[in-house]
């Protein structure tokens, strides 16, 4: 894969950044010895990647989150190791950032250092979220996240879904939307994230080329 | 409008605006903060007013004022914040003011935790404030139900001139699901001829008040508003019931927990155990009558809640002593697992519990 060593995952609130980040870290572990995921989400109180600590430890992915060791606290505290995650040249690192510009603000604290390293910043788009269901909305959040973080988006992720009921049409709708955003911004589409069940049914060449099948690690069995 | 993905807290705001809510007063608290956040953006765009009050107490009293002027008004919070609002809620009930109050419950007592809980059942169904009053209380189990019942709540509040509660838990507030906005059924609402919006010197001033110093006058007032509560008990009970007639074990659960219960029920079915469920959608008024439909095969009733068993008393009233009532509960923000519920179902069906 062509992605840079440091991958930063941003997007609108509820676009599916954490689910993508978790899947991405798992995928990276297949080809990289040292993989770490850093949960920089200081916005959400629930459904954060830190809840999957045990899972990551089992598969050998390092996880970093709040310096306060409690999954149930919403205090924006980050540990000193975060700088190591960002700068260590031997580490394949994924930064799972909170949603919207308010979540991306945490990146500004590291942007000086990030700019001096090789990085990719992904922008996750879910076309089934009302606020990013059109080009204008998607562009608005992309620009705000760039300006708040002081970093440039380098790749777009189409993550348009309807949870466990995702249909091929949802993915195709999101693909067209992401394509338009790509046209407006000159930022390439990097991945088309699709749950495995639906991924099998896709036959659109453009989507297949960048298909990134995912598992739903963050949804409990009783959730839709 | 086709299906979109929304988090429960966003859906509260969107549904309220759809229902004609023009005023939101609130103070942020996890796990319901996205409600004021959403309203701060969307309500002014819809021609309404969002105001972040200096406290929860101020917010509910601003709702009281807006409701008194005849506007559709709402506040939202999470457990400790809802406790602070209790004085305003009983005042609104006493003054017969329609309004909608949303509670995304979190662990308690006291400041508790920020994780999901259902431990405000007593407070919601018994009246958390002082005096003889009741509040209609909807317990949605999905983001779609949040949309549907928030919209319905505004109509019911106006119809009865009474506060209406939406009693959800933090999990639904934070969870994202597919929702659709459908036109709600039309309800004929009485004209708001009691509001304090100026007399234009054409009528006597309306007075909005919950203070009645003469005992007999207050007694009359109490008996008057009691007629509304009786009507609610008669006409507003909502529930979902399934498989009661031939169930070995009947489960009772509301809100998010009922979804975990249903997952456990499907697992029990694979093991050959027949189960049924009663899911109160209104936790007040409570669906006592549906318990009569439980068949004679049943060995017991299992209530599953994210609290210490606050619904058990209501379930026992419904069961009327005909069956043993068991409890499976988690507290403090811990969410139950289908496995632990399945274990209890098996024990009850096998006669070992």
C-alpha cells in the first residue's frame, strides 16, 4: 500500500472514523511489525477506539489514549507518548481523531511536528449523514478541519453506509459524492470502506479498485 | 424524506424542530450535550431561539415562561441535570403548562457516571417533584422511536396541558441509527386561550400560577388535574408485546435494554425455550393490563433493567401474584449482555431459578 507511515483519520461527527481506523490498524498489522493506534477523540464519550484495548493488545497493536486511565471520562487529556507515536520512524501509526473541527483541534497541538514527518490525512465521508450528504456539506467540513488542524487532507475515504443494512446503492451513492468532492479538491479517493457482506456484491470497477472491506468492531451484536 | 443516519441526540433536536418547537433552553451535560449543540445550530435556522441558560434550573423556568406564552418549548439534560429541573416540572404540572423534557439517563445516584443507565425510572414515573402530579413518559428503544415519540410528545403536551417526559438512556443518545421523518397522525388540539400574551383589553387577564392558598380551592384544582391523569391512563398506554400466549418465560424491559433482551430471546429460541416480551413504551402510564395475556405455560417473569430493579413493583402489580418475578440488572453504567440474560432465561425455564 502506498499510504505514508503516519495516517491521520478525520471527518464529520458520526462519519465512521473510529470504525475505519480500527479496521485500518488491523489491516496494517498484517504487513507491519510495529503498529499503533492513538485515540485522540476528546469529543465523544461513548464508542471510542479505547474501548477495544483488550482486542488490540491480543493482536499486538499498541493503543494510546487519554493519560487518565478510565474509558468513562470525558476529560481532554493526552499522554506524552503521543509525540512518540507521531514521530517514531519505525512505527506504523494511526491517529483516530474526534469528529468535526472541534475534534480536529487536538491535532493543532501536534501540527508543527506532523508537518515535518511523512503523513497522510484521510477525510472520511458518509453520504447518509444529513450534514455531509452533498458536495457543499462535505467540502465545508473538510475545509474547516483543515483550517483548524493546520494540516492538509491527502486522501478521501468513501464510508457511506446504513450500518448493518448497507446496500450496494448506498456505497454507489457515496462513491459518486466522494468523486465530486475529489474533483473539487483535487484530493484522490483512497479507499471505499464497505462492510464485508455488502462488499461481496459490488461490481462497479471504480469502487472495486479501492475497495476496503471492513468488520463492524464497534457495534454490539444487538445493535442495528 | 428518505432514511438518514443520525445519533439519538441529534434526532431529538431534529424531531423537536419538525414538531414545531420554537424555543430550546438548556445546559450541556454528558451524554446529552449534542442536543443543545444541535439546537444551537439548527433551531435559529428554523426561526426559533436557542438559549444556553446559566443552569438547569434557569432552563426549565425559561421553558415555563415560553410555554406560558403558548410556544412549543423544550429542555433536555441527563440525570443529575434532570434532578435539578424537578421544581420547574412540578410547577409546570401545577400551572398546567405543556412542555417536553428529554432525559438521556446516566449512572447515579448523585453525579454518578457518564455511562448509560435507566435509574431514573422512579423519578420519571412517580413524579420527581413535590405534589400530586403525573407526567406522560415515553421510553424510546431506538433512534427512530426517539424521532416518533419526541414529535408525539409535543402534541400530547398541548392536548393535556401537561409536561411530557422522554426517558431514554445515554446509549440511545450516542448511538447512530437510520431514521425517517414521517408525518405524525393529526391530533385535534384545543385552542390555547389560556396564554399570557396580552389581553388587547378584550378579555380578563389570564393568570398562570401553581399557588392556591385556600385548601378547598387547591383540592378542586388537584381533582381537576387528576381527571387528566385518569384520561392518560385510559388512552395513552403504549407497549410492544410478543409471544406471551405460549411463552415459558416472559421478559419485561424498556428502552435500549429491550433490544439486548430480544437478542437473548432469539438465542433462547434456538435452544428450544419459548419466550415472550412486554416492552412498555410509556413507562407512565404503565401497561398493567397486557400482563393478563400471559399464557398458563409461563414459569416466571424476568425483568431486565439498567438499575437496581425500579420497575419490579410495576411488573408485580401487572403479574398480580400469579407468577414469580425475577430480576436481571446492571448498574452504574454497565450495559447488560445477551449471555447473562440467556442464562437467567434457561434457569427460569428449567426451574432452577
